[in-house]
């Protein structure tokens, strides 16, 4: 079972902040402050040990082809069979690095 962790994008201050897991309950479902966008940890880390969250961009080289992938939703992880999770690097997120949207698949 994966660890449930969250962080949130503060829309007003434009910074990422940590969130506290409420005893295994989904913070996403209970979050009512519309100034924050909750993001869930996907249960994986990159090659540098950085935790990967929803709306992070990851970089990988697969069969000689470099790719930038946006983790849209925690459910995407299960469908991403072509990702070599042992060799990905977090290179940013949708809020702090919107320019990567053009390159992401």
C-alpha cells in the first residue's frame, strides 16, 4: 500500500505548500478552500529521491527517445506502462513550469 501524502498549490501566493494527511482520509475530497489546489503523491520517486506528485512533469529516455510527461492524475500512473520508473527525473510542475506543457505528451 502506498503512502498517502499531499501538497497544494496556493493560487494566491503562487507557491507549493505541504499538506497534512488526515489519518488516511482523502484530503482532496474534504478540501474546501478554493485558494488551494490539492495534489496527491503518486507513490513513486525519481532517480534523485524526489517524490512525484500529480501535475508534475517527469523526464525519461525510452528506447533512445527523450520524453516529457505530465502526470495529470494519480490514476494515470497505473496506465503508464511505458514509463521506466527507475530512470525518471522530476523537472517541474504545471504551475511553476507552464512552458513545459508545450513539450509534454
